[in-house]
C-alpha cells in the first residue's frame, strides 16, 4: 500500500511539472501575430466604388460611357507587384483591360501602375 501511495505521489509531481513546463514554454499570442504590411493588405481583387474630384464631388452615377464601363472592371493586385485590369460586362471603348506592375509611392499613400501589356 505504501508503494502505491509513493507511486501516485510521483505521478502527481510529474504531471505538475509537465503542466508547468508546457505553460511556461507557451508563446504569447502577440509574438505569433504578424502585422500585415500595406502591400499585403492591398493584394486582392478590387472594384471601383466611387469616382470623386479633388473637392469630393462624386461622378460614379453620371451617364458617362467611360465611367459606366469602368464601374464593373475588376482590378487584381498581387503580392508579387503584378496587376491586371479585367473588363466586366460593359466593355470600354477603347478597352481598359491591361496588366503590369504596381508599387506603393509617396510614403505608401499612393499606388503607381506601370503598364507592361495590353490585353485588348
């Protein structure tokens, strides 16, 4: 009986130290979380939601052909700095479909597009 009590005692001590070691080695969540860069946040598919002038006047709903055909285009920015613009159902004349490279400029506040090929 004394041996089983000692065995149980050692098992409890082992479990306690195992749990303590597991907890102490656990990393904080803030260490694991990587804050995405602006470039990583922008790498996605985009559609035009508004067109404004410098004064903030919106022109997206005006019946201008170039605005109407631009509204349904898909702009795809990739993390490798490439981009494509694909025409939607309303095709622009001349077409706005193209591809190229993009980069952030002006302290990461503007996107600069450099066309490399036309896809029309």
